[in-house]
C-alpha cells in the first residue's frame, strides 16, 4: 500500500455495531483486536441494549413488552419510562466499553443519537394487542437523517460510541433499531465497511452457514426465510450498501477476522 493509500485508509472510519446480547461474551483478546484496529483508523461504535435492559427490569423480557404492527414488524413498546431506562443501561454500558478501550490506549466518547446526530420520522401507530389492531403511542421511529457533525474529531486512536436514540420532527426522543442506525451512520461518515457483531457465527440459509452473499440474495432470504434479529440485520445491510458502504460483515468473531473474511458472512452489492 502506497503512502497516499495508507493515508486515505486511515481517514476512513470503521463502523461496528455491538449487539446487546453478545457484549458479555466478548473476551479480552476480542477487545485487544478492536483496539489494535482503532489505532489505524477512526472507530464509530453503535451499541444495542436488549440484554442489559432485561436485566434492569424483568418485565422487559415478557411478551407484552414487544409489539407487532399491521405489517408483521416487531418493536419494543417504548414509553418515556423505557427511554429513561435505555439511557440508564446505556450509560453503564458506555462506561464499560470505553473503559476497556481506554485501558488499551484508545480514547473515546459517548454520544446520544438524539443529540442532533440521528433524526427519525413518524412511527407506526397501529399495533396488535390481544388479536386486535389498536392505536398506541409507541416512541419508535424510522431513521430519516444523520448529521455527522456531532462526531467531532474522527481520527485513529479515538472511538465514538453512539447510543441509537433519535429525535423526531415533533422533538420527541425515540427508540430506533441499532442495526439500522449503524447502517445509516456508516453511510453518513463514508465508511467502506460495516461490521455487525452478534451472537451467531454466520448467516444460516436452510441451516447451512453462508460465507458470502449478494445484497439481492440476502434481501430475498430476508423476505422469505429470515426471522427475528437476523431479518433486521439483513435489512440494515441492504440499507448500508445502498448508501455507499462497500461491504457488510455479520458474525461473532474478532473484527479483524471478520474483515479478512476468515469467518462470518460477507454481504456485498454484487
């Protein structure tokens, strides 16, 4: 790699989404690997909070905590109290994540997406409750814009950790999907790679692990066979690629192994 190519590479941020369900299982060598990557290029992390939120209040594990809209999409029933609880667990999570990186020589800061970073549109109002569609206020909204200005000082050796809340046109703070927030941020900062770290090693199609798949094939599987969290990850992957990201990698291994395609599933446009 020439000096010019090295300089361009070091200026391109790496965006990594940390799944809330897998954070407890990431060992020290996983963090060593991430810190080493962060020394060479700016690092933008987006975190989930599903497992910490359930630990905070057991009722978040109950089926009634999840809503399904008229199109079949699932969403956490989000009230102002839930927003407050998300902020509580994410502050503790941020202290842990940034502390791990700091001890490995990578400085960092936390940002709320709702502080001018992520904008959201109007959310769905009709949800299934007890086999009936009812109108409910659910503080959830689709991401409509990202202003990367608050991500000041993107540089190697420094990490930004984003809590994926957003603010809608009415000024309300709303919940957003963390995978899709990571995709939107990756597009906004000009990232070439988006890594979705989860608790599964590969995308499975018909029970078999997939090493590489095109965006079109991933979208077809998303609509015909994918379920739960993987369905959202495949939607996020498609959105990232549509916004100029070159590839999306899904897996549970150290990030350098995922980027090198030694494991995980790589999704590309073609």
